[in-house]
C-alpha cells in the first residue's frame, strides 16, 4: 500500500558537466556592418548544452559576453572607478532562452565605453568584435553549477562617435585685487570666484565651451581670469594696451582694470575666445547677510561668509557637510522675503542651480562636504564636492 518514492534508479536523470556548447554564426554576415542608423538587430542563437543524462529538461541560465578586443580576461564593471585592463562586457541581463537580440546602438555604446573616443576622427574605419555565451545551472540563491563556455563568434563593424555624456561646461575663475579678499590666492570663495553658466545658453557637448558670466562689483584695482587654478597660470586672460583690449595666455599681460568703480558683467565666450566687460545699469539690493536653511537646521539660518568685506559684496560662500536626503535653500539672513531654490544640474565636481525666488528645495542626493557659492544678483548657486 505504501511505496517509497525517494530511492535512486538508473533511469532517473542526474546533472552532468556538459562537454559541448555551440554558439551559431550571427545574422550580420556582411563584410562590415555600419552601426549608425542600422535598424536591424543582431541575433545570437545557440544550442542547449546537455546538462542531464538522457538530455532531460533543465532550466539553464545564459550570459552573453562581448569583447571589442577579442579576448576575455577581465570583465568591464560600469560601477568601478578604474576599468584598466578590462577587455569584455556582459551584455544585458541573463536569459533562460537560447536566443538574444542586440540593437546596433547598444553594441556601438560598448565600443565607446571601451575606447573613450573624443571625436569622430578617432573612430577606426572598421573594428572586430567577439561574442561568447556562458551557461550554468543556477539555484534559487543564484549559485552557479556546471559552468560551460561556448565557442567564439566574430563580427566586423563600423562604429560611430556619439557622446555618452555631454561634457561639463568649461569654467574660468576670477582672481585679483578686485576679487573676494583681493589676495590673489587660490582658495575658492575666499580668494577666487568661478564664472557661471547661463541658463538659456547651450554648451558644446564635446568641449563644454560656450558663454559664461559673472556679475558683481569691481573697484578698479585690477583682476585677471584663470582657466585652471593648478596650471601655473598657463591659461589666463589679462589686459593688453588698455581697458577693452584683452589677451589670452599672454604671461606679460597686465591686470584688467575698469575705468571706474561699480557693478559690471564679465562675460567670456570660451568657444570663440571673446571677453567683454560691461557696466550694469540696474541697482540690485545689497544684503547684510545670506544664509543656508533646510531640513538639517530646522529651516533656521546657517550664515554664509561674504566673499568681499572691502567692497560692495554680492558673492557668498560656505563649507558645509550635508547628509543624504538633506533639503536646502539660500535666503536672506533673518528673512524669507528673498530666497533661492530650483532644480539641480549635475556636474562631475558637484552640481549647480539656476535659483529663483520661491524655487524648489534643493535636494542633496549624495551627502558629504561641499563648498557652496552664491551670487545674489544672478541667484546662481554652485555646489562643489570637496
């Protein structure tokens, strides 16, 4: 009446290590496949390896690897800071089917990630690529058993250049006797102030070049522009024969000296190398204090430091440590009549905000130490990650 069902029988299927696993040739059989504007998918297909005696059905997990270099020594990890030596990438997610498709754009992105081309002229006339498929039997804990790797299949393609991420806008720095504490030092906020991107301007996706500006008070004591704070003054703008005549990267240039003290707009077109300095005809308010306020201080005031105490000041700075998820705004110290918030624009070194009165709270997704810079004329807010 009762029969045991657990005893082993020779006819029961058991897992075995496969010895053969065939990846078929692709549907891209042309000599060179142009990836740009190609709407045809690349189809990969392979035979199912025999994982049991008698080839009984079993769920197999497959991973597709692609190498633009034709070797499979080190996998590319998108989350890693350094992928030096990586020569292949696992494409997409795992599958339990014996086929997988890839679009031409998806494949082209792999070449861009591996070779980091800067422009179209860097892209070779054609490039090879190699596929392979890895198979294993995975348990519920994602442990893999009896792995096997297929043969390799080659393709030849013509990749194309496209930016994976637009370049950050190029930024120059104001420095000199008229700027911040006037010390000609390199401390951000205290001694140097960055020019600002302009909300309605566009910037070259490859170089980041375009129009940038700064609005503030110039006393007529002299200043310059620097392209970098650590290049030994190799990149700079100074004054030539007189005010209005500006020269770039001339170590013998003079300090730029406005004819009369007052408010000015300093505009630099980094794409066309044009520097203009013009008076501001409006009269913006002068504040006694500016502060940050947010979820971290109960929406009270944490006061910022004025960049200049010798002249009329419109720039402020503060070093502050935020936690993940903090919310913040810039406001007049002691009042909410004047405040600035808005949407963030990401940069490699932090982010910036085109502020507006009553704008959105600024959400700090990644906590840490930041240098906060604020101009109360333009309402431009810059967060530089320390």
